[in-house]
C-alpha cells in the first residue's frame, strides 16, 4: 500500500496563449516570485511555502510543467536556487528533484 500523490493542474490554450496552473497558487498563504520574458511572451509565477515550491502559473511555459510538478510533489527544498529563479532564462530543470 502506497499513498497516492497527485499535483492538481489545469491547462487551457486561449487567444494563442497556453495557460497552466498547477499545485497551490495561493498568494495569501505563500510568497511568490514572477519570471517574465516579454520578448518570448512568457510568464511564470512560482509560489513557495516553507522553502519548497507549492504551485505555479505558467503562460507559454508548458515545457516546465512536468519538472515543476515533480518539485511540488516531492517538496524539494529550493534553497540556493531561489535567487536564480528570478532570471527568466534560468532553466528550472537544473533544480534536482529530491
């Protein structure tokens, strides 16, 4: 017997934008940071709770969904990567899943 773990998500493509929300995207109970790349027309808002990723909103960044979902599911400590995440060009896949 094993506990079932699932990171809830919703994704839609509308007006030429792919919009995805995953995990807990609650700014009242967590802190967050936004990553914006106006040239590539991408946006990512990451929500943190207790040094771990709790949720994310992605616009035109669907390629990050699976890795962010694993980080949320495992409650991987973000620690040193927190400042690097402010750079929209930083690849979230560089954060190892623990």
